[in-house]
């Protein structure tokens, strides 16, 4: 296995990360910060990609 290989997180793990981001902001009664918004966008894109890959494997 190459040194640069990383396992792609599952859609469930990515969804949990997204939820955690929102819960933290909600507990503090604030919107997402600019950094959190960027993280959110990356997580959602990764979730969409992982979900599509999972569906393709199931087909």
C-alpha cells in the first residue's frame, strides 16, 4: 500500500462530522464561522462523493 493511501470515510462518518459541526454551533447559539462554513462545504462534497460511490458499488 502506498504511503499516500488514505481510506475514504464512509457516508455515515461524514454525516456524523457534519452533524457535529452544526451541533457545536447550535449549542453556542451562533451561525457557522467562516472556517466552519469551509469545513462544512468540504464535508458535504465528500459525503456526496462517498454516497455516489457506495451506490455505484451496490449497483
